[in-house]
C-alpha cells in the first residue's frame, strides 16, 4: 500500500512542479510519471525496511 500511496503523491507533486514552470500538458504528464516512479521506488524501499524491522 505504501508504494502506491507514495507514487500517487509523487505524481501530484510532479504535475504541480511542471505547472509551476509553465509546462504544457505533455510536460506535466512526463514530470508526473517520473516523480511517480521515484515516489514508488522510495515507498518500496521504505516498505522493505519496515518489513525487516
């Protein structure tokens, strides 16, 4: 559940970052996808660490 949540948060933050820089719709989609991947990976790492404790 954690990786999905962090991926969604990353996508929202990425889209907002692209919008703040006055990007087009394609820019917002690309930034959202990249930030979602990063957020999902960070959430996955956090989940693995929490499961190992």
